[in-house]
C-alpha cells in the first residue's frame, strides 16, 4: 500500500515538473539582447525589411529600419 502511494506521488511530481510548471523569470539567464549579435539581421516590424541589429531602432520588443517606420 505504501509503495503504491509513493509511486503515485512520484508520477504526479514528474508530470507536474515536466508539463505544468512554467520556468520563472529568474530561471531565464539570457535576454533577447544577449541572444542577438550586433550584426544579426532582424525584420522591421512595419515594412519587413531586414536590417542589422546595430543599425536598427528598437522600441519594446520590435525592431524598425527607420524613424518613418517607427512612427508609421
């Protein structure tokens, strides 16, 4: 009886940690800025033109190729 309860608890724990529990912000060690190099290409949020990260305008999580696309 005790063995069956332990097996059930282990199965529930495995299912919880693999499928239900979401990683917290503290668990994430890299940010979006860390993932991209300055020469990586990103698409402009407005027009879709590809531009390097170092030449882009960043607002929030979006990249823009020019001031016009940022405002428009």
